[in-house]
C-alpha cells in the first residue's frame, strides 16, 4: 500500500512539473504572438508559422501530459480519485473566499 502511494505521488509530481512547463511554454508563445502583432512589418505567413508551430507543440505536450496522468492513475483507485478531486474543489472554493 505504501509503495502504491509513493508511486502515485511520484507520478503526480511528474504530471505537475509537465503542466508547469506547459504553461511556461504557452506564456512564451503568447509573448512571441504579441511581438508579431506589435511589429508593423510582420506578415500573414509569420502568423501562420507561429500558430502552426505552437499548435504542433501543444499537441505533443498535451499527449505527454495525458500519458503522465494515466501513469499516475495506475496507482490510484477510483474512490481515492473522487476524494482527491472533491478535496481539491473544496480547497479551491476556500481559496476564493
């Protein structure tokens, strides 16, 4: 039981790291997009290239996140997951106050 818990926590940490990295990369893409918008001489092709590249990366990153989530859930039972999600929702509501 302890081993399963440790495996789940390790997988959760990896998932959380992947999500943080995903968010950083999105912020970087937004910055690049804003630079294109502000550049008078930017071209439609530059916008197309940026969006194509960003969507390709996002797809790959989301696939990796989904795999990490699946790996985490291999070590968590359905009833445990419900408790985790309920607790997280309650905590988020409390944070809003």
